[in-house]
């Protein structure tokens, strides 16, 4: 090939490159820089406003084998809209559309006769129906893409997952924000940029280049929770069965790994289906009472009082005291649940018989300053740091500020101070993990859009109790289960279980004092007792037909414990 031919080929190639550059530049200017203006002009011909299809990261449950199960995701489909001004025959349009979908005729007629130029008719259509209706080419009837948040499990862990809603402070066309639960706590990770309702391949090319150089790729992604879906479903079943039997005002439960604070199940009733928010008449259902509400928990506080007494050295596991049945402190009388005196008895009976006077004896012997110090070290009176929104702070001012003898005494058995269920579960976990204060949490991992993953690290403090103190209290709680709880019927031959019930009077905020016929029932237990895999916390407010928690929550705990032992193949320890 001679020099002239090679030169001509080079000129042609240069010309092609220049022409290609001009075309690319023009396309970039039209579709990217000026695309929005052209889109508005085109859409105005059909009286259809610009529509953005929102995008959002997924939330996954994690099965015990590590499999991810979708808890929340984006579902995509189509909706039908109408421009009444362009409809030529409402009757024909209705008959044609009715071949593929069910639509109320009066609603359709009202829409096509409206003065507006854009009305949305039917949402969440699948591909087949959307394509069929679009193929009709009906004047004034159009089909557009849409996306919505989908929760495949329905009510499963709904208060933990939360919901989304429109951001009233946003200026964009569609701005979605997490409102409750994980949706809110991890909104900055889950909130992805909205997408257009039509596909622009060239624009997508440039937007993809933009994302490479954007910091968003390192902040946006999906959430992997600690919630195990089968365990969660079983907890919800147990709560529903208990609710049906005792009809409490509300009921809830937590199943947590006390070594790490990882929550595998978290649920309360009443609850809701996040796919059907229009059916909710009371928005308080969207809140999570396990995190956001505080209660006087009653006698499940006694093991912490016992631990404080042993750790400070004012008593030992084998100490005795004279139980007089009732005490008058600061002109107020407190008594055992039955008002009866037991005489000189060992410390074990304080837990086995749940004696208020015994717990008061320990607390008063410890003293206001040390009992306040220890209860605070258990995390009472503070937030846990759980990764769910609106966490309530425990109220223990009666103990830490006033500190009268009566306040010290009542706090020792869980009255006069109020804490959240998750706060109580964390405090009791110090007895299950050797004395450490863990951080309860419901998320373990973030999977970013750039394919990197981040395993979250949760703080663990302590120890706040001596190892021997923990062992002593655990052995006492095992004795409670083996000999006293349901008269020993809950005892397992191959597993040690440490547990305690609690029955608290409910405060009457209208008339003052406490109701005489309304109680909060609580129950906690962990197993295997000396190396626990799980701690279970249950509570219900004002159950009907039984005064004591031992009657209403022992069986639910037993059901949950046996399920978890079998499901997780937990090895026997005795």
C-alpha cells in the first residue's frame, strides 16, 4: 500500500472520529443537558406529568444457615392514567379496559368526566395486563411504569422493618423517606436516587459513568438484619396464641443472643401489615413498644438486686434474713405479694417465692448510693443504643435522685422505676454472659452498591459483675426453674434453664397510685444456663383472668425455649 492510499485511509478515519464526536456531543446535549426540557414538552402533549420511579435498597432477614430472605424490596409494575380531555368514548374505553382488569364503572366515569387533565386510575398492574391495555391505543388512556415498597412477609417483623413515606421537606418530584423501624434508622443507606419512568439507554450510559465517580456508591446499599425469619414467625405465633388466651392490652417478646446483643426475634401485638397501611386507623401501631415505651417491670428486677447484694459483699448466696411480711418506710407500707411473713429463711427463697421484703432487705443493706451505681451499670436509666428509632430512656430518678428508703426498697422489686423491654432484656443479659453489657441490635451487615460489604461492630462493656457473682445468681435461677416454676414442670432433664417471672402493679395515671386489679406480667429466661445461646424476654400488659405472670407466661416461654433448642440443635448441658 503506497503512501497516498495510507494517507487517504487516515483522513477517512479522522473524519469518522470527528463525525462520531459531533454526534455523541449532540446526543449528550439533547438527552442529558436538555433532556428534561424535551421530556416536559413531549409529555405535555399527552397531559401526563413527569414521573419518577423511586428506587430503594432491600432489607434482608438472615436464616440460620446464612441464606438471605427478602424482608423489604422494590416491586415494579405499571399504572393506568387518563386524560379526560382526550377520551373520545368513555363507554368504549371502559369496555375495552374491563377485558383485562376489574375497575369500578362509577369510579371510571367520574374520572373520565373530571376537569383535571391527569388522573391515575389503577395501580400495580403486571406486565401482561399493562401491555394488553397499552396495545388498545385508547385515546386519553395511558400506561406508565411505577415502583412501590413491598414487604413479602406481610406482618412478619413489621415493627422492626418499619415503613416509608413521602418526605414533606423534599423539593424533588418524588422523595421517599424511612418513617419507622430499620427503614428510618438506615435511611441514608437504603435511600437510592429515583429513576425515570422511561428507559433512556444513552442517558443510562452517562449516569453510570457519573456513579463511578460519585461517593454515593460507597454509602448506598442493602441491609442484612439479624432477624431469623423462622424464629421470628414462631415468636409471633406464640404471642398470638397467648394473646388469644389472656386478651392483654398489648404483648411483646424478644429473643436475643446475650453474648453479642444480636436480636433474632422481636415482636409485639397489636401489629400491622406494611403492605396495607390504608387499613391502619391508629398510627401508634407503627411504633415499636419494645423500644419506645417504658414500664414498671416488677419482680424480674429481683435477680439484679440479688446480684448487687452478692457483688458488694453485704450478703452471700447462703445468707439468711428474717422475712417479716410487711415493712413501713417513709410512712408507706410495702408487703410481700400475699402479705405473709416467712421468718428466718435463706436468700434462695427471695427468688423462689418472689418476696418483695427480701429484695427490699438486700437493697437497703446495700444502700442508696451503691444500688444506684449498680443499677446504672446494668444500663438501667439510659438508652441501649439499639439501631431502631425513638428509643425511650428508662426512668429511674426515684432511685438515683430521691433515694429515700421507700424508693430504694420498691426499686429492688421493679416498682417505682420504669424501663423499656429492650433495656430490661439487656440488663438481664449481664447474668447470662458473665457480667457484660452488650448493645442490642437488629442489623449485622451492609452490602454496598459497589459490591463491598461492611460487618457492623457493636460495643460491649464490662464486666460490671464479678464472675462468681454471676455464677451464684445463675445457680439460684436454675433452682427456681427446677423446683418452683410451675412446681418444677418446666425443668428439662438435659438442659439447665435460668428464669424468673415478674408481676407489677400498673400505675393509675388518672387517679394516682396503682390499679388494684391490673398487672403487667413479665418473664425472662436463658439457656443453657451457664453458656446461654439465647435469652428470652416476654411481657404483657393487663392480661385478663390471671393475677400472676407464672400463670400466663410460663407456657409461652417453655414453648419458645423448646422450639429454639430443637431448631438450632443446641447441645445438652446436663
